[in-house]
């Protein structure tokens, strides 16, 4: 009853690379972005921004959605902004936050196994 | 020379939600995954696995790619495995690691701004 692997599987120990994996420099840079996202509040903020029409939202809509103080929300928005995941722009009374589709596309590409390629960031130019 | 916003922009302070943002529970769960990815070595390991044909790779190919000791690589693979991002299966001499496309698709969806929807995980069933 011993399990025997088919010969083909034993020969083919190693499947070939079908695209270039991340370099160390890229990994260091991207890990900073993932670190910024590794927090439930920041993840919800990012999701809220990305879920609004045009990928943009007024800060007033963000603060209303959380049971947190304004300064706490502001702190998390600052971390997201400094990481480059979002931008903030004051227009009149409110600050409007917007996701960076190119940055998100890069992160998303890392998460996509071969065979289900996504568009590269350059196509969004 | 004061900048005046067009009336339309002033009226439409808040763009509508075009899809459901993450709930708090989903955000807590997903933030664990992003935390597992918020490390350059783990990110490169994940990228290497996802870059191989079939989204699977022999551990022998992973250790060769790094200037790190076996136990260090093993530790990082364990963190990835425990987070649910990858699975490991022993076949003969080697352990083969494989990405979880459904999990990666969920993370990828969080990163996709509205208007550029990706396929949902259920389509990979």
C-alpha cells in the first residue's frame, strides 16, 4: 500500500519560473506598503476609499463610518498617505482621499499566481 | 485670484459607494494576512512560489534563491503557511509549496479600486 509517485513527478522536481519574481529591493519597498495595510482600521479606510465612485472619498464620509475619534482616523490616514497608498487633497471645506491605482495594481500583481495575470501598472498610464 | 470650485463639485461632496466596503470582521481577518506579507523575505518567498508554473514550487528551489539559513527560510514559510497564504505538502524527498489562489484573490480584490473589478474567488472553484 505504499504510495508511489509517478515517474514524471519525480523527474520534474522543480516547476519552471514563468515570470520574474520580486527582487530584494522590490520586496523591501512593497513590504512597507503591506505593513501600512496590516491594520484593520487602515484596511477598512482603504477599502472605503476604493469602494466609492471614482476611487475617491470625502474625509467626512470616512469619519462617519468609524466609532473612532477624528485624531485617530487622521493618524491612520496619515500612515496610508505617507506609504503612498493614498493621496489627500483639500478642496474647499473638506479633504478628499483617493487611492493610487498604480500602487494598488503593483500590490495586486504580487498576489496573482501565474496563469491569471493582471494588467500591469503601465497600462493605467 | 481665489480658486473657486465648480458648483457641481460643491454639491456632490460625497461620491456614492459603488460596492460594499470591508466589514470590521473581514478587516481583522485580512489584516492578519497582510501582516504575514509585511516582511521582505516572506514577500519574496510568496512571489517565488506564485511565479512558478502552476503556482507551486519545491522547497529546494526556495532555499537556493536566498542567502539565508534553512531554519530561517523554514520559519518564514511556517508564518506564511499558518496565515493560510500557502500550503505545504511532502511528496517523496521534498516539500512542495503552493499559493492559495482564493486567498490571494480576496486580498487582490481589496486592492482593486471600483471600475476595475477582478473576478471573485468563486469563479476559481
